[in-house]
């Protein structure tokens, strides 16, 4: 299986000692610059996390369009957009426009969203779950409308006063061919992975699962992927889906690496309570490059996925994170089956 590797930035900014990302402008501009540097290194994807009411990246489409304008090959994407906050039809316009500007490189991850500091934050945006429904219901209903819109399905009636009496229905414009096949769902359980497959969406699995069966995280995530593939086959889709997993990968190569991470070593899974549910968190991979490469190659879910997204400590700045990505692509990624784009097919 050909492996792709991308970076995932949470886009933090804080005016604190040691931060090289002190303002919202810093976070946005540096994310674009890191995408440019990553493309030069042969990295396959530049993905951003989306959070509201926080000093993080919140409005992805202007940022993704700027990333597209400065690059030519690298995939640009989200991991993930919280659909509870979105106007699905306006989002369909934004996504199509961004995809067209990028030349079809948009990989758009969406989901119900993650825990947040805002209390009922999406309600402040004007979006309330239906009577008797949950936040998950709200996100899935909006996703269904968004998918219909980018598929070109009519969503509104024609005004006969503007068309000489002719009736009919209109679709969102512009349309971007192929975008529907590049939508991902961020799944936190095995059951939602199966739901994702039935919708014909790619699977984006994170560094935590909102369930715990007692087995190591990578094995639980590998089971999630297997269930997704089974449900995909049973649904009869005629294309091969994409599957990504996220990991924290920090090879210690230089004195600067040692200053930041030298005291750390690859940890163990963590189990905790998240929103009242027992959850299992994946470990970080930290240490000497050959050790990190060996450990990551044994990760069951990394072996099963076609895409590995490595989370980056974005507040350390573009230069450091470009160095980190170079260390990963040079010393670690080949061990999990990644090949530089220039060497693929040779």
C-alpha cells in the first residue's frame, strides 16, 4: 500500500515566552509558509485543525485558499471542520471554490466536532439541535445537505418572476468535479466508522477513540479501520476509500530537538474520561530516529492506513517545524512505507 504523509497543525497562538506564534496573523501566515516548506520536502498533505472560541485556526477556507495559491502539488485539508457550526450551503460554495482554486487538491475532513471550552458554542452561531436530537444528529443532518449540494443536487426552487414563468430547481454554484470523493469523516468510535463507510466518506481517525475495550490503542484503531473496510465493501462503493490516522512523531536529531523533547520518550496509551465516556488516547513517538521508526512501523493502525498525519508543535515556528518534517521524512517515514513523490513509480 502506497503511504502518504501529511502534517496536521492545530494552529495555536499565544503571546507567551518561547512562542514563535504570538498572534492570529502569525498563526495564519506561518501555516501557509509551513505548507510551502512541506511541499518542498515532498510531504503529501498540509492539514489544519478547526476550533472555535479559541486561539487556534477557526475559518479554514480563506487559509486553505491561501495555501493553495502558494503551492502546486501538496494536498490541503482539514482535520476536522465541526459541522454543528456550519451553514451547509454556504460551506458547499466555499469548499467548491477552494477546490477549484487548488486544482482539485482539497481533502476536507468534517465531523461532529471535538470537546471545546465554549458552552453550546454552535448555538451562539444560531444552530440548535432538532427537538429530541443530539449534537451528532445536527452535524449529520448538515453533512447530508452539504454532500447533496456538492453533488450538484438541486436545493432551491427557481423564482418564476425571474425566469419568464419557467419552473424548476437550482443547484449550488460553482461545482467542483470529484470533490465529493475527497470528503472525510472524523470518526471516534468503531460504530461511527461503519456509518462513515455507508455514507461513502473517507475515514479520518484521530489520536483518541471515545471507547475503550482494554486492548492497546493502535489495535483498537486497527479494528475500527477493519470494520470501516467491511462496511465499505458491503455498501458496494466502486472506488477505494482513503484512511488516515494521526500521530505525534518527534525524532530527536539535533541539540535543539534535545532541548525541547530530549527528556521525553515514547509513552504509553492513556485512558481517561472524555465528556462522560471512557476514552483511549494514543501514545506519542519520541526519541532517537531509528527507535521511533521501529516503534512506528509496529503500530497496527499506521500499517492499515494509507495516510499518516503527524501533528506538529506549531508554536515553535516554521523553521523548526520544517526541520521536524525533514527529520520525519528522512529518518522515520520510510520505515512505514512512505516514498518521496519524486521516486514513486520508478
